[in-house]
């Protein structure tokens, strides 16, 4: 095949693909598009879809508080010993020296630094009184979790710990998961793992010994709350069937709420003590230290926004579909023609936008200059559903000269202006086929007859 003909075919194929992508979006699966322009028999119009922001590292947007507030080490300065070696005491904490301080912000800084940075509590100086610490992560925004919550401990993983969540900005709390070396002794609960859960028991609150029991080695640092393993109960082990998960999230309210939070709280109840009894003569071996907390999720926008911005120390959904509010949880003023409703993941892959519509009473609001409809050639939008066109124009957006529909068509300048409509995808593809045929005929002329 001649090079110029190959290039022609490649260009034509690229054009066809771009046209198809523009007018008929593929099944993106992540609901990242709120609307797209499509061509119908009446011209250019909007197709609205359920949409949500991309998942992100949510720790960059949180506020962290500790209780008690003076539990961080370094005031006064302390020297700590290693849990596995009580005679190795070279870990100094001094809040007044930057190189020796361990403030809470070091739980969320960039990992991979050497030496590792971490937050550290004061030691268990008041043993046998419990060493209790609450670490609260607040977003002042509703968040939907999309990946495992992971805590990395530098002190040895705690022997007793509870992960809690709030859905009302910290006014009330409920447990997410219990962690202990002995669940029966610590919380009077039978030990379980997430692998013991089924679709019917996914919402059960369990106690696990998986991240607490046994002697702590330096590579055994993480404590998890397994989000993806729970997703896998519906989407399959490799999350290949997200359609099934989205369908369940859409139809089972408690399931969706289970992965939704405004705040997280880590309750540290007992530090790692190693394989032996607590050494009351060397309590500087026992403390909490966390080098990293990972929380992956997205802003909850009720499937009415595909972006969420951090403005003035606050996350805000950039609402579409004529919705407003922190979570796009209500209709905009003058768009309350029907009750607000969250978007729906169904039918997959586009879902249902449940756009807020204008009021049926009261003054008509001009909205044609916004994203929904753009009436052309002097047309006026009526109730956000149609354009009232000047006498010389017609079409959904007043984009067609009326003379096109009359007998004889448009003849001369007196019949109206030139049309401003774009060709339909069918017309565009027909043109491409004609170009392809022409290219084939041209190529054939290069070869001798009979070949």
C-alpha cells in the first residue's frame, strides 16, 4: 500500500473516531461527565448524566485534632527506648527543636523521606492508668471513601484500637472497626476478618486481631480498614464488575452511607508492649507513633458535580444540574419545579441526572445564557425547555433559517441569514465515506489493470 494512501486512511479513521467520541461518549464507568452536547433531529441539545468528582488523597484537605491536646511528646523533652531493645534509648523528642519535634502534621507529610518523619505521643508514664489518645480527622464536608484507610505505625501497632466515623460533623460517632490482640478480652467480641463477611453481613461491625496480635517487627507496621475488600463482595475480586457495585450503592441506602463520612476518629487504647509483660521500670518503651495516614475518597456531591474545589479552607462541590449547597443537596432558587433528588448511577453507564427544573409559577427566569440552553439569533428561552425564536428562524436553538423548511428553500439574501447549525453525525460520516471512496479510486489508478 502506498504511503500517501495509508496516511489518508489514518487521517480519515482518526476523524471518524474523534467524531464518535465527541457525539457518542464511551462508557467511562467513573461518572466523570455531567453533560455532553448531542445532535438530534431538531439540532444541537444537551444530554445530562449523573456525575461525581474523581477520587483523591483526602488527607491534604483535613483538619487534625488530638485529645488530650497536650499528648504530643516533647514538652518537656523526653528520651525513648526501643520496644524490642530496652537498652537502646536514643530517640529524643523535643518540641522546641525542629529536628527533634514530632507534631501531628507529620502524619500527613510526604512519605519516602529519610529518616522517616512521624507524630509521637508522650510515653506511658502513668502506667497502669490507660494511655488514651483520640486522633480526629475532620473535613467539614461529606466524603465518600474509595480505597482502604491505612495507618502506618512506627512504634509498633497498638494492642487495642477503635476506628470510628461520624456523618454529622462530629456531633455523634459510631464504630467502624475494632482492633485488638484479644478481641474477646478487650471488647467481648469474637475475632473476625473482612474475608469472613458476605454481601448480607457487609455492614456488620467486626473486631479483628489481624493487625494487632503477635510480636511487632519493623516491617509489620500498617493497620487497615479494608474498603476495597468490601467493594469486592459486589464487584468481584479485582473490582472488574463496577456496574454491580454501582447498582448496589444506588439501591441500598445503608450501603452507600456505610462508605460515607464527615469525620474519622482513631481511638488509641493500649500501645504495643511486645512479647513480654509491661516493664514498669522502663515505661519510655511504650508510646504511639504514626508516620502516615492514608484516606482516599471523593467529595459527596449527590451525583450532581464532577469537580470539588478547596476554597478558603473548605471543600465545595461545583454543582451542576441546577443544584446548589455543600453537597449539591437542594435545587437552586427558581429551579424548584419538582422536588430535589440525588442523581442515580442507574441505568449504567450514564445514570440519571435528575436535573432540577424551573418553577411552573412566578416570573419566567432567563437562563439561556447558562450551560443548559443557548438560544441563537435573538431567540428567548422559555421555562428553560424551549427557545422562542424570531420569525426568520426555527429549530431547537433558533439555529435554522425558517426559509429552509419552506417550498423552494432559501434563495437569495432576502430569504434569511445563512444557517449556523453544525452538520449531524450522519452527514459527517457520509462525507467521510465519500472521501474514502475517492481515495480508493485514486489509489486504484496507480496500479496496472488486472492486478
